[in-house]
């Protein structure tokens, strides 16, 4: 604590010392909750580090349990003048947590620019997995009897994934990246965007190894968050395996808060009640992709209201008959 206080004095940063007794991670979590802090900063490894250490026990437990923003330092140097902080990588999946991470990156870039000549490049990446269903359907095919395959509508489901889900996923995640670029532009910042194909955490790690950012920013949870989970599976894997410093965002941000006030943004699309009921016929896992495809079609036609007529026009243009049947859309 003495060394910490001395460093703060040298940097002219006000600090307060606090000593707690008890189990390390438990007391840290209590202090985080009781102190009303916005951000927790900690090292990924402690005094017990050995050659095969990936992450320290205290760090892992705090990361799992806290619901506040968390910066985990994995490098030995972390200051605005260091080469290691010239690139920031932000993982985007369309969730409010991921867009909050982007806001953090934009604010860090601005803050660092005010105290140094550093202006880090920000890159937003999104990853989707077009290969999973190929493996899944191969295994299902080997396990199902002919009769069970008919009940499961195996061929129709496989065709649905081939023709709609995979192509739709690419468009959906590219749309998330486009939204991220729009948000940055409203702040006067241009960012790079990259769409990756494969298992999300694995592709992001490979991209980190290729581009060598100093900081990775991710959301605590993704689009499919449930209250029972401590954090998303991709966040958990990246916490352990990412070789760079990592910021885990625990807050949410709605991009419409910025985009709606931007006159250059895409027009807002509204849906009639009847159109929304039609979309409910689509299986839940495909609804997001279907809605985006229909909204894109409406924008191309200069429409800002989705009606049942627009849905009919869009589905007739975009979907083959087999896919429409599989998605429960009447011809």
C-alpha cells in the first residue's frame, strides 16, 4: 500500500487506503459493492504465479462475481505512453454490453489523447460460427432413424440453416459492426471493422495474435444472457486465454440513444402489430435475422413502416419455398 500511495502522489492522483481482513476475493467483492465504485482494476496473476498459471484464483473469482466494470492487467507495462496501448480491440455481438464496451474504447481514446500524443486505433470485431450446424446435422443424421428424421423435418431444417441461417448470421453480425461504426462516427472517430467466421472466442484470440492489440474490450454477457449465468462463455474463455489486457464491461448501452439523434443515421423502422404477429411464426432462433432482412428490404424500397404487405414482398424475394415452409411462413 505504501508503494501504491507513492505512485499516486507521483502521478498527482488522489487515493484512499483501505485494509480489510478475510478471504481475499470475498472481501474485494464486498468492498466493490459497498464502496460504490464504477471500475475495478486488478492484475491477472498474484504472488502465487507459477510457469503454467493462466489466471489467478482471486482474479477469476472477482471477475465471475462482480457486476461492475473490470480492467484486468496482463502486461507489465500499462501507461498511455507505452507501445502496447496503440491498438484497442472491441468485440461486438449486438448486445448492450458489447456496445458499452465500444463507448468505453471511444472514451479511452479521447482521454489518452488529452494527456499524451497517443491516439490508439480502435478495431471492432464480430464473430459468427457458420460451421457448427454442419457438424451438428451430421451427428443428428447418424443418430436419427428414418421415421424420427421425418418427425424432426430433418431435410427442411438442414436446408433452412444452409439457405437462411448462415447467410443471415453474416448479415446480422455485419449489421452490428455497421452500427458500431455509426456510433463511433457520431463521436467524430473512424474505426476499423472486421467480420470473423468461426467459434467466437477462438477467432478473436487468433485475431489478437495477428494484430497484437494492447487492450481487448468485451461485454460480460452476450445476446443470450440468462440471469443464472455469471458471465458469457466467450467472455470466460477470453478472460483466461487472451494474451493482452482485458476490459470486461458490465453495463449496457442502447445504440439508438446515439443513432436516433444522428441525422445521417439509417431511418428508424417501425412495425405494425399485424407484421409483428407474423414474425412470431418464425422460430425464435431465426427471428432476429429475419427481422433484419425484412428491414433492409424495406429501406431499399424507401419504406419506414413494416406492414404485412412488406413482409410478403420481402419473403417472396428473399426466401425459397422450402425455407418459407420450414420457417412457418405460408405461401
